[in-house]
């Protein structure tokens, strides 16, 4: 596996050594920032969410869409919040296309520490711009297992599960 050198990520990792428990939620603090302030990483605020630059980006232009409410679980989002999050992800993509012109994007959320969430107590969604020739996204996030389950078998199991939750 190729290695990607990201020295700014070590600042993030080392920040946990300095403080065992952070003094409040970084996203809750960011939502109250004045977007006109020179040091604010908040890009835009909407009714229920805000979009912020990632302080420890995986790539140039790495944005996050964050609900104002301090929630950690996807199923705690209201329908209105889910709609706004997707609308804001779309706006972020358009803005990034206009500014840094990436050739692709990775979108997603890491739900829980086991999934790789650095901040698991406040739900947030990543928009990571990509260019041909940069490294594969999965090694950047961490080691990735190849799952051996047949796709159609997995699909069938998921279809069955959806009938139980709808």
C-alpha cells in the first residue's frame, strides 16, 4: 500500500494527548462564530446547518456540513435537517467546482469512533474534493477490509431488513 504524508494530521492526533476531554464541542463553538471574523473556518450558515472548512483536511477544500443541533446519531435528524444537509452538500460541491475545480468528490459521514469519526458526539458530513492521481480515499481514512459477501446476497438481506423498518 502506498503511503500519503499528511503532516497536518499529526497535529490533530497530538491534540488528544494535550487534553483528555475537550472544553465543549468544536462544532457547537463554530456554529456561533462570526463568519466575517478572519479566523473563522465557517463558510456559510443556513437555517438548520452550517458549512465549515476542515481544520485537518484530507485534501484541499475539504468541507463539512454540520447540523446546529448537537446530535450524534443519523436517525435523530429531522426530515427538514436531512433535506437541508443534502441541499448544503450540493451547494458545497457547486462552490468547490467554481473555485478549485476538482475532478471528483468523496461524500460521507463516519458514524461512531469505530467508523473513524474523530468527533463522534456531533454528527457531520464530509465533502472531500478529489483529483485524478491523488491517493485512494480508503487508505487515507485508515486500513480497509475487503468484504467477501456476494453483492446480490447482501442486497437481498438489505431488502428484507428494509421491509422491517419501513
